[in-house]
C-alpha cells in the first residue's frame, strides 16, 4: 500500500511504445506525451515493444513463410511485457493489450485507443492478413482489463461505446495536437529539394500515412490519374512506411496499369524534422480514409497552411470541419479528383481554406493533450486506490 500513497507526489509512469521508424502518428503521439510528462517533472519509463538484437534477426527469418513482417507484427501485438515498477502503466496503442494475459503488473492501466474500425468493420479496408485480424480481435477483447481508456476523438469514443458496450464513464476524449512553431507556412530550402529529389517546376499533392487498405489509396491513385488529365505535371508525394507489403505491391501494380509509375514518389522513413518541409513543398493534402480515429496528417497540413481534401467519414469531419477543407465521399474517385482539381485550379479558394485550416489547427495543442492525460492518470490512480482499500 505504501507505493500507492505516492499518487499525489512525483509519479512514475511507464509508457509502452513501439519505437517506430520514421514519423508516424502513433510515434509522434507517444514522443510528445513522454516529453510533456517529463517537462512536468513526472518520472517516465518507456517500455518498447519492438524486438531487437538476436531476437529481431530470428524473427525476420520467421516472418517469411507467412508473408508477414514478424518484427512489425510483434511490435504492434507483443505476446508479453516485462513491466518495470511504476505508479501507472499507459499503453499508447490499444494493440499492446495483446500482452496483458501473460504479463502481470501491479498498478492501474490506461490504454489509448486510436481506432478500432479495422477490427470491427467487416467492409473492405480492414486488416487483410488473417493473423493480423485474429491478433487485433484478441487485443480489442483485452480492453476490458484496463482501468481507463483514452479515445483520441469523439468518434472513437462512440465506437467503443456502440460496438464494445464500454461504459462511457471509462472513456476520456483527448485530442492529439500539433506544434504550430514546427508546422507552419514556410519557404522550402533548396537543400531539402535536392536531398529528396524534388523539383521547383512540379506541382505536388501530398499523402502522409501507411498503405493499409482503410487508407483508400487505390482511389487516390485513380483520382490522380484523372487529375493528371487536366494537370499533367502533378506528382503525389506518398510519405510514410507501408506496413503491408501486399498492399504496397497492389498499389504499384495499379499505378502501372494507370500509367502513373513516375507520378507517385514514395518516402518511407521520413524524420519528423523533415515532415513540415514536405507539407511546405506541397499544394494540398489528400486523405480519403474509409475510417480514421483522428487524422494527425490532416491537422499538420492545416497548421502548415495547406488546404485539405479528406473523407466525410469517421473522425475526419470532426477534426477538419466544413469550413477548413473539402469533405468527399471516399468511395467516389471521380469526386475526389474534382476536389483536387478545384484546389489546383482556384488559388484563391486554396489560400482561403489554408488560412481557415490554420486557424482551426490552433485549437489542438500537445499541451492540452498532456494536461488531459494527466487528469486521466489521477482518476485511474484514485480508482485503483479505492479498489485496494475496499479489498483490505
């Protein structure tokens, strides 16, 4: 009981993270949370799920027969974790709950849920590999073991309540944030353009994210083909690692069929310091996801002054709003193309939406995210203390 008496002093938090390469949404969330907690004088231990060393080399070979990247898979769905001593444990992604049945800890547990759509939604766009599907269903089922849940949007909270019958009192909505000093309208240095092979005489549309089917990139490719009928020099910058090799192969084949091999540039592991310059080099962001728990790239693009074309589904309307971007039916490739052409063709509209998007982005800060997360920690610790006192 003595360890729990420290709940109002300097808390020791164990953050479970993936240590992902490149600048992904979940990695930026975990990094900003860890930094924010340390800035407020919390002790933070980061427990990384990604296998390394000899284990990693063995897993690389083991993944081949199933056409599955074993390191990436076990980073997302760890079978077990070795918990350090802490006052509270925080899983920064819901998939890490796969470790709970075989991992004993003593203390309250908070889990962040970015979205459960790919598990719960039977429509196209979910996880394709049977092992992934099984692991994600299992992880979602383990959410009941957590003390408190953090949803990154009201849409994600509704999904938890409607699909999993989670008690609304257990779920706190904590939006992600954006660093306005980092993501802002700015000039792109020539050295950056040279380093990434970008040209001043080309027009760039940017997409930031993975290759998962739910991201709906096949319709982005089809829309881009139509856009290039009007603006032949437009090139798509696809920034973000593709965690599904089969999906990447399908997209490359589709690009070849559409005659667009040279119209799509892939940049997998982009450092976060370079990401703002990719936005600055682009004219607009496209993000027609079938479902999205938050949509951090859309927020970063808005903060950078870019107009955005996003899906009218899931959390994206909640984030973008109707005054800050163009919302489209993600199943309508022709409609997506029309929206992109409209922004490329109407500079005044693009600038107006960019200005309104930047104003809206100011509502979302990492400081607010950290403050609200600490509130969740306090409530979880208080709840855990009451439970132990009742048992005593």
